[in-house]
């Protein structure tokens, strides 16, 4: 008996909605860090520890965005299946509600 092996999720608790929230948060983080680092380069002064911390924050944001895109590529079909299942449940619920509200003959 051969069973079909399904791939596992990278992030089993992440949904499409939480992916979007995380994408917005990490994008905002990365853009702000990039703006700070560009302004630090523009001032042409000696860098301090805090400036290197901003640079590390920029690298963290870039790595996080790349990881989120990897998760989206790997787990996207799971989210599509969940959305299809949710649509099916909603369709069934509307059909039952229509049956319940229908006048008895």
C-alpha cells in the first residue's frame, strides 16, 4: 500500500491573514531601518554602536522578508485549501439557512 506523502508546513500556525500582517510589519521595519541607515551615510560622520545596530536591524528585516516570502511559496497551497474549505462550509451554511427559512408545504 502506497500512501501519498504530503509535505508539512513550514509555519503550521500561520494563516494568510497573519502572513499579510507580518509582511506589512516587516516591510515597514525594513523601510524605516533603510531610511535611518541612508541618513547615517549621508551625514558622513563616524559611526557609533547605535548606527551599527540600525544596520543590523536592516539586515534582520531583509532576512525576515526573504523568509516570509519562502514561507508563502512553500505554504501557499495550504492556505488555498483552507480558503476553499471555508468557502464550502459557508456555502453549506447558506443552503441550510435557506432550507430552514423556506416555508413548509
